């Protein structure tokens, strides 16, 4: 029974991570235009509009960087799920508490090791 519950949790974690990966991929596709190069032609766009566009582009680029980082964490977690290493601390090899994993399945350290940083 306990083994069945663990397997169910692993399947749920995999489904949740795959769903989040798809959401991030969709967000990346929908935000491509906002990351495009800003035109610096002052005859077409005023100085303030250009500054707004540059600020918007910088925010979009940072959002994209964060999405990419989250995607990498999701991919590594899915790999750990497939290899049977999911739920174990990478530093001390102890089990990570299930509540911690439920909050963020991509965590790689138990609370003790994460606190030691």
C-alpha cells in the first residue's frame, strides 16, 4: 500500500512537472515579440516611447531567463524521476520531506542541507 502511494505521488509529480513545462513553453512562444530588438529610429518613435520599449524589452528578457532556468530545473527533476533519484537530497542523500517536494518538486536539497548554504 505504501509503495502504491509513493508510485502515485511520483506519477502526480511527473504530470504536474510536464504540465508546468508546457505552460512555460507556451509563455515563451507568446512573448517572443516583446523580446525583439528595439528600433532606435527617433523619427518614428519618441525618446520616452523608446525608453519604455527598452525597459519593456529588458523585463521580457529577464522573464525569459527565469523561464529558461525553471525549464532546466524541471528537466533535471524529470530525469531524476526516471532514474529513481527523485526525492533524495543531492548533498546528503537523505529523503526530502514530501511537503517540501509538494511545494516545489524541483528542490534538490533537504531542509537541513539547504539551511547550511
